[in-house]
């Protein structure tokens, strides 16, 4: 149906009922496949996830404290390999430089694409750490946006 709609161009059929129904069906099929693939991957990863469960728990507990600078210091001392460890200076951990520090120093170490050749346990641990780093980065995006709004840099009128 989607191919049929594309072959009818330049006519727009995206608002017709048959197109919306076929698009909804296609989306639900894709979502079901994605969930099946994730479930099978989770099943494969379960033994590896169990091996690093304690580390994941420690990392999440540290992240829940909400202090990004302390979280990065914790990662740097406990989870960054010795050869990649940074000397975190106070200026790197200042509020205006934290996002840059996360991006330049920590995302390079823990990003899943950088750990393709590592063991599956290390890959899983790095994925979980990267998820937490991304959460902190999202918080800083909103904080920066709020400060721009507070400073009247962005005018919504």
C-alpha cells in the first residue's frame, strides 16, 4: 500500500483512510518486530548482564545522587581504563564545562561504537554508563535552555 501511495505522486494520498490504515498496520508490524528482536537480544545478553549486575547497580546508585561532577570522578577512578584516565581538574568539572567534559572525555570511552571489540560484559556495562551520561547531558541541555530563557536570550513573543 505504501508503494502504491508513492507511485501516485505527485498526488497526496496521506490523508486518505486506506493510506492511514495501511501506515498504522505497517508501524505496528515494525514495532512488534523491534520488540521481538529486543527480547531475543535481552535473552542472549542475560548471562553477561548477570556478570556485570553489581557494577551496573553501583554506577546507577552513584548517578541517582544527581551530582554530575562526582559521578564523572567516580567513573574516572573506578571504570575508566588506566591508559584512558583523565586528570579531572576543577575547571573541567565546573557547571559550564561539564557537558563538554562528558562529550570529549567520557563519551569517547564509553560509547558503544568505541567498544565493539571488547567483551560482551564490557559492552553492556559501557552501554549502561553511556545511557546515564546521556541522561546527564539531556539535563544540561534543559538547564542551558532555561538559563537562556531566564536571560531573555530567547524571546517567545
